[in-house]
């Protein structure tokens, strides 16, 4: 007796160790329980002192990026050319 495997294409299997990509149009759906966990987790984190430090650091980074943008557009800063690989 010979055992024959079903050779039809199987659905891709999720592996949490791998990285995945999707388009901006890809839709994800959450049920009410998952939505509540996400929302409550974010609310709990945002109410901490550490989150306020992170938000302030993000504002500082945006200010620096804005200054760098102006410097590039006015020629005060130039793009660094990639270094040639040494052999």
C-alpha cells in the first residue's frame, strides 16, 4: 500500500520569527475583545510618565528633522556619499 500526500498548494503558514509586509490598503479586522485589549493597553501606557518622555523625545526629533530639512534645502547640509568598499 502506498501513502500519497495531497500535493495541492497549501495556505502559507505564519511564523512569528519571520518578518512580513503588506500594502497600505491591506485590511485587518479585530473583534471587540481584541480591540478592547489594544485600546486599554495603549491608554495604560500613555498614562505613564515614561510615555510622556517618549512623546516629548518624538517632538524633539521632529524639530531636529525640520531643521535638517531646511539645512539640506538651503545647501547648508549635503548628503553623505556611500564609502567605497575597501578591498
